[in-house]
C-alpha cells in the first residue's frame, strides 16, 4: 500500500449561528440540534425547554382533572 500523499487537515471550527433559545453564537465544536425550519440550538437549551414544557403540561392536566 502506498504512503499517504496528503495530510489530514487540522480541526476546522465553523460558526453555526445563534442558538434558538439563548441566542448565543454556536460553533461545530458544541453539542447542537438542527430543526426542520433550519434553526439550530444547543442540545442543553433544547432539553431544558422540553422539560419546562412537559412540567407545564402536567400542571395544566392536573388542574383540569381537579376541576372535573
């Protein structure tokens, strides 16, 4: 097998854009998710928002159950 004639490039850091939730700039070195509408967010920001929505939904369901 022949030796490589090319060098693997150093780590390339790319600016991803602002986070959907915290509005901070992100790079490809961070853990992030991309949405269908082509916005992106930190994984942790999305996780916190999902947990907040879930807890609010549970509170509302409990209030409805108490009324009925």
